[in-house]
């Protein structure tokens, strides 16, 4: 772990650096990204702007660090699909657990994911790459699942696995980022999950689930 000027950060330095990141994460949960200033992050962490600049070039640089840490955790979403079956009742279980894991991950990291979506939408390739890293962890596994079912004759040969997987992952991300909005449509969280799982199951297998 190094400072901006290349020096190796000691234990206390690393603790200070992490505290700044933690404080920034908390601030992103309650303040618009554009309103967060270095002086406010430093004050919240009980240190000075000069100390902040020892570890990060600016707020955006620190945000990218948080985003990278979160994306590394997001890569673990692929574990929701490893070795899982899409046949019979097991397939319905797979779809439900994927939806549960995806929505839970998005809720846990809601603040930083909103910043990532904003940066990606504005064309910032750094944020775009991080967003794709998270989505690819699920997208690639889903595409492999469709291709495997196709090879067994259980999915139509005209189906494009990558297109199906990409569509489903995009849908999951959109729904996950809009979870709070569903209540205005009279949809409870308890109703959202099984219906989203139904769409995922239909998309992967082309069939209604066996419950």
C-alpha cells in the first residue's frame, strides 16, 4: 500500500487510509456524489485535507478505490451459479437464490453502485469497466448455463446464449437499482423476488418452473 507520492504506507497510514474510505462510503449514502468535498471527508475522519491528499488524488480517486473493492466482492456472485442445476425443482431453487443474492448485493452497496452507474452513463470508461466486471460475474455463468441446456436439446438451438444472459443480467441490475421504487406501484419486496425469479427461470430454460 503506497501513498500518492510512492512512499510505502505503514500500519497507521493504512488504518487512516481505510478510515477515509469508510467515511466517504458513509457520506455517499446520505449525500449526492457531486456534493462530497475532500474537506468534509477529512473532517468526518478526524484528519486534515492534506492527509487525504497523501492517499488519494481527489474524491473521485477515492470513490474508484471503493468501487474496485466492491467489484472484487461482486465477482463472488458467480458462486451463486457454480455447479447449480436448472432442471426441475432444483432449477427453481437456482433462480430464486440468484435473485436473492443479486438483490441483496445491490442493497448492501446501493450508494457506490449509484455512483458507478452515473459515471458509466456519462461515458467514464473507468466506471464502465467496474460495472461490467460485476455484471460479467453473473452474465458469463448464465450464458454457459444456456449453452449447456442447448447442447442437451433442452433449449431451442436458435437461442443466443450471450443475448439471453445479457438481457437477464441487465434486467436484474435495473430491478435491483429500482427496488425502493416498486413500493410506489404497490409491489412488496416479498412479491418482487419470486416474480423476478420466474422471469429468470423462463429466460434460461424457456419453461415454467417446477415448484
